[in-house]
C-alpha cells in the first residue's frame, strides 16, 4: 500500500500541476459550466481514450495519459461545482480554486485508501482498457442520475461516481507510467 500511495501522489501531483498552470492561463472560466457539461467533457475524454486503445493510427497527437489527466481534472471541477453551484461568471481567485481542488483531491485519495484496503489492490491486476471501460460505465451512471435530477433510490450519488472516476484514471496513469 505504501507503494500505491507514493505512485498515486506522483500521478495526482502531475494532474494538479497542469490544473494550476491552466488556472493561470484561463482563470476559473469553467465555473460557468453546469455539471452536465463537465460530465460530457469527461465522456469525450473517456471515448477518446477508448478510441486510442482500439485504433492503430491517429490523426491528432494526443496520448491516453493526457486524456486520463483531463478526466481527473474535469472530475474535480465537477466536485467543486456540486459543492459550490454554478456561477454566472468566474468568481474565485486562483488560490480559492486551488484550496477547493486540494480539498476534493484529498477526500478522493482518502476514499481510494479505504477501498484499496478492502479490495486488496485488485486494480493492480486490471488492464488500462478495463479501467477505461469502468470510467465509461460510471459516466453512463452519472448521466442517468443527472437525467433523474440527481435523485437515486439505492445508488451512490454524483460525488461518489466522480471520485471513482478520478481514482480509476489515477490507477490507469500509474499503469501507463510504470510499465
């Protein structure tokens, strides 16, 4: 588990550093996005990864790694939006956004540690393609919950699904960068 924590933090730090650089470039313009729009952005990223995994030639020079990083960062944006609500215009300083990012990233890592303990690091025996499929499945679940106006009868809510997508994406990044 100690190795998992170190690898997880290494990949999570890469995601956070890119997010922080984009905050400098763009500010928090994403604060105007509804969570449904963020879900669709994540869906595009996951579909792109699946395409990269299935085709031998590509016309755009993007990697699975960059798309998984996008899934992590868009999912954290969605968690922030769920907590703070959608803004009519950018309304947070870079420092406030990074505090929110860190809060949600920490909570998501805590969830990973609890689940990883209970599941016995099963993700280590999974293929990156399976992690991609699980992310796509979570996205379809999120879309259904969104279509139900956030109401569930027995299922986890939106936040738990976004957190799972973050963790699956980080596990995929660990696999991609250690093989």
